[in-house]
């Protein structure tokens, strides 16, 4: 099983695409600005090239992690120490039987959604509580990450 860098790059790009739609003023952009205490002046004052480059790098790292959260066969690879060349014949037989099991876009989207709910939401929620942000802020931002992680999971798990 090899790392599919095209799927990872596509998943990383999907985070930017979902964000472009999600935070559009016609969707949740205006509500997010109000909930976050963001102003047009703050937005215009940022280095957008740096922001988008860093956002892509962070999305790339997340897409790499999404493989471990959505592709069950990675667990089998871990059980043999990561080096499939020295694995026992039972590993080859197992992978012949189950090497593509649950490798679908639907399955990846399910695990991506679960990851968003059980990982992103608690992190964003905790930070928001200490930053004194409201429920709307938590719902908008965690909603974005739940949708994004579902898309990323679908891409990295289903693209073979």
C-alpha cells in the first residue's frame, strides 16, 4: 500500500474549496465575521498569500493524518512494523483478502465526519470557550471542519 500523494493534495485543496464556499458572505461568512469579532479592515490587513500557503500546508498535514483515520489497512501495516517486505506470508494472504475492504468514498466520508465531530469539534469548542466565543462561532467553525474532514476522508480513502 503506497501513499497516494495525488489524493492527499486533492484532499488538501478540498479544504480550501470548502472554506471558499463555507465562509462566503452569502453562506456563513457574515455570521462568522460577527461571531469571531472580525472586521473588513482586519481581513484586508492580512497577508493573504501567506495565509493561503499556510492553510494549504496545514490541510496537507491533515490529509496525511486522514489516511490513518479512514483506511483500516494501515493498521495491518502497523502490525507488521511498517515493513511489508519482511512480513509473514499471513500478511500477504490477509491483504489479498481484505486489501481493498472499506476503501470507498462513502466509508471515508463517514470516518471523516466522525473525526470532525469527535476531534475537531471538541478542540474548537474548548478553544472557543476560553476565548469567550459563543455557540455560533463554535458551530460555524466546527461545521466547516466536519464537512471538510468528511470531504478529505472521502478523497483519501476512496481514491485508489
